[in-house]
C-alpha cells in the first residue's frame, strides 16, 4: 500500500512542479508568440494560441505520467520504506486540487450548456428550409441569436428576429460561419480552455476567441467578395440589434456583444496572410523521438536524481 501511495504522491508532485514551471515559461513566451503570428492566417493563429494555452498542461502531464511514474515503477522496489515528506505531500495535494478544480469547471460548463439547450429547445420550432448539416430551430428571443449549442450533436438556433430582418444571403453566410465553428470543434475547445484552473492566461484566451471568429468568417465567405459583403452587413445588422450576452462554454454564437470593427475590417479589406511553416508535426515527432531516446539512456540517473530530491525534501 505504501508503494502505491508513494507512487501517486511522487507523480502528482512532479505534475504540480512541472505545471508551475511550464506555466511561467508559456506566460513569458506569450507576447513573443502573439507578435510572430500576428500576420498569419486566422486559422493558423487560432491553432497556435490554443496550443500555447495547452502547453503547460500537456508538458506537466507528460512529465508526471510518462517520465516520473514509469521511472518510479521500474526502479523502486515494492517493499520500499521511503518516507513521505511534508513537502512532497503538499505538492501532491496542490496538483490534486488543480485537477479536481478543472474537472469541476468542465462539469459546470457542460451542465450550463445542457440547461441552455433544454430551455431554447422548449421554446423553439423546427426549421426545415435551411440546410446547415445539423438540426436548425427558430427561437422567439429578444436577442438576435445565431448560435450552435452542444458538443457531440450540436443544434443551430436562429432567432425569429434574424429570420425576419436579414436577407436569405446574409442568413446563408451566417449559417456557414457557424458550420465552420462546428468543423473546428470550437465548442469543445472553448469548454477545455475555460476548464483549465492554471495558468490564468486571459489574454491568450481572448485572442484565441477573436482568431477563431475570424477563421470562421474566412471559411464562411470562401474567398467570395459578394459573400464578404453579405457577412459584413449581417454583422452590422446583428450588432445593432443585440445587447451583450454571456453564454456557456458549449455555445458558438455569431455575435455575443462587443466591437465588430476588426471583423468587418478584415472582411471588407482582406489581406494576404502568411500561411506559416508546416514543419510542426515533423518537429514534434523529432522532439518526441529524442526525448524517448534520452529517457531510455538516462533512466537510471533520473531515478537517482528523484531519490536525492525526495531524500532532501523537508
């Protein structure tokens, strides 16, 4: 029993330490990364910002579950009498608390989305003349809603005001915008970002939201100047009708309040964005192979270092 408790404690403590260090590193790199990708396509910017936000969690989980735990299991004898230090237990408790907090946020976000979906479904009607690749329902709501709700089997909701006041071309391009969010799994990404308890990278999350909206805009217009104009006009029309509204994580809305200046400007004045280098997968594979090789070569030394750290902790 002591062996398993110690294994879990060491792994969680390593996770906490790695998460703290990688969070500081990612935070310090944030401004540099945002500046480097500023001229790239919206889809590329959204992808990089989302990855940057997840780097601390992925690095910490990899360090704890892929490096520390296997090393402990392979080298530590089952009849170990290694002592449990207060510092080690404190780090483990902190890591457990962060994981539980993130899980709680995810569950609350999922529940809030489900509650909103039930409410909207109860006071809406089915729309059959709009081909969105998913169920479409019209809702009698003061807010000019155009939104996709849900994660696995999403439903699109469009308010009666939008159906009455917007042209067929504008509705079609707004539907295409929401379909782009579904194709990119943006609702799940939004839920994941809101669930992370550490670090609080509000600026990165805000810029990811902006980039994902611009990416959906670009996917919706498909390079057509006419569709660009339709989408820009739809944005202006919806913004005039809408107050600000907070929505759960599992909702991708065409407009939720705030300024539309940047989106309209990009639609009416498209710029040629840099595509960005496509060597990311190759580099990731090379780094992974190098890490595996280094681990196999230095595993005994890694275990000795772990033993030394645990021994000298108060």
